[in-house]
């Protein structure tokens, strides 16, 4: 590959990481950001939006978060951290803000013309690049499901990203739709301002406590290699994991039933009618989240009313639910997630979009678009670390240190991935991207491709029992810089 110029779409965690690593490797990079601020999803968060995992799990491997930050930083603190990162690594001046990418036009020699429009001036411009990195991630466009008769509703309908102030719901009857992190956060916050708060959801998900039974950091239990072996087997499992599931299935089954008992007791889930219908070992791939401590208590006490059912239709003054209840509402907030924006991508990509997403080789490369990469499209419990390792892998590819397999080999790999994921992950729209706690296998594979030792701990006990964090990979950047 004779690549010198790279266009990067998106300035969230993935886009900034991509620009920093590729710039250090000698490429000329430009970032195109549709917003007037960098940060991606961190610029559109709801009121009191913040990090739901410990900061040490989310920080960049090559740029620690400030020690002054709390364990769960606010959205504003994360955005400040990302801005500091961009300034520190001289990325900020490479960003074209207010730039909406309209089209990626393929031209000769596998190069691209990127067409974009300035939101402020309305002017449309084009630039040529040798390579394109799509770093828009999985959370580009707010998603609100269709509910009949919305036009007759006299109140307000909001997406969770539009809930910017409690003033929007003050002294109102509020319905929050969903059961993810944003739904529970908003419902909890709404109790301070609204006269009535109801949470409506069809499916509950297993919560992950910051501290199990208030004592043990969840990372110690769930984010190490040993416990990773108890998950549904990876696409290419290690031999010891295969033997564990083959010869000791009762141990695997018993471990997850014990986890369920602990979670049910800690959150008293039966009393709030929030016990999930799927087992914990599969639920972690549906929508695992860390709730606020008081949320489940509010549901038990009735401060947050619970309706575990579907929504049939709007009425002038509320909603008709699937269980026949009419729910009076002044404001309905849909915390129902996001959809990726694929509108600007070429036809070869569009033709492979399926109900559960797009499957890519190593979650990075489309077999028919070798001069286009997707960074940040793999969802794990440490997205910043995963993104960082993906960009290291991509840098080796662009420098010719590794080569892509033949197209048929990549297609075969992708086909196997589909069968694997569809065999145990619930049928949700982003299933193609989900890796979650299987991230260690994915990280290991990326490093194996580069002939880098994936085992980062100092002794065998730590390797099996300690959780992995971005700091464990901090030395990789310097090693890469000296070898490329």
C-alpha cells in the first residue's frame, strides 16, 4: 500500500485514537466531525450523563485520566479529558468541525473522494484521500421506535439525548421507555422534578454492580482470563476453555447460577419485577450496565413505577400499554438507543447491512473495501483499549508489516463469526459488533497477528486472576514506534 493521506470520520474516542496513532506513524490525517465539538457521544449525553464504568477501565493506554477524577467521571469531565488528549497530541487543529460527510466516492487506485458539507455555511467541498477510517461508532443517530398515533399526543416526546435539563419535566407526569443505563439514570433523576415517574420496558437486563455485595470490585471477578473461560465459548476458544465446557459443564452452569443469585439478592430484583428472562452468561451480551445504587430501591418503593410490558399506541393524554393499562403522561422519554449512520458509505457496504449489523474481518475491514477501515465498531467492556489495539493493528497493515488474507478467507472467517454470535447472543440490532467480556480473546488475536506477546502481566497468578486494564498495554505504543 502506498498510503500517505488518511481521512477520519468522527472525533469521538475512536477518531481521536486513530488520528494520534496514525499521525505518529507518519501519515497525514484529517478528521471530519459533524458537531461543533469533539467527543462523539459525549457531546450529546442526557442530563447527569456520565461514565458507567471505572475511569481506569476507560482511559487511553497512552494518556491516563487525571487522578483528581472520581471513579465514575461526569460526561463533562470525559469531554474535557478528550479535549486535553487532542491538544496534547496536536490533533485538535486537524479537525474539520461542523462537517457532515455526504458520500465516499471510490476512484482509481483504491483511493477516495470524500464529499462533505459545512453545516454553518452550507458549502459543499470534496477532498481526496488514499485511505478512509470510519470512526463514527455505533451511536450516530438517535433511535425512537414507531408507536402508532404519536401525532395525537398532546405532550412532549423526547429521545434520551434530548433530556438536557430537569426543567423539561418539572411538575409533569413522566414515562421513560427502556431498561438500559440511560433509561434507569433518567428515571432516577426524574424523581427529583416530576410528579410521577413510570418506567416501561419489555425486557430487563442483568445489572453489574461496581462492588459485588458492596465489597468486591466487579473487575476482580468478571474481567480476568479465568472467569472469561466460563463465558459461552469464543469463536476460536483456547484448549483449556474447550475442556472446561466439555468435561465440567456443571461447573460452568453452577458458576452462572451463583452469579444470578448474588445479583438477585443484592438488588432484590424480584420485588421490583426486574428479573431478566435470559441467563446471566448470555445477558452480559445483551445490555450489561452498572446502575446507580438507589435506582432499584426507588423501583421497590414505588418512587419509580414499573410497567413490564409493551406500548401499543399513543392517546391524547398518554399511552396504552400492552397489558391494557392507560398510562397518563405529559412527557415520554425514549431511552431506546442509537443506530449507526451508514448513509454516506458505498454500495458495497450497504449491500451487506443485515438486521443485526455488518460483520467485518477482525471487526475492522470489509472484504470488498480494503482501503476503508472501521475503528470503534467492536463493543467491549473497555472500548478505549479495544480501539487503541485496533489502530495499532491497522497501522501495521498500512505500513505493510502484515497483510490481509485473500477475500475468500476473510469471507469464511466472517461467516464463522456470524454463526458463532447468532448461536448465543440475543437477536438485537448491534449483535455484529458485540464482544463484551470476550474482549481478551479479541485483543489477543490482534496482538498475535502482529507477533506481539498478548500476555501483559508479570506472573502467572496475575495473568489468570487479575483484571486487565489499559495500563497493561501502555508500553506497546513505544515498541510500535520503534519498529515501524
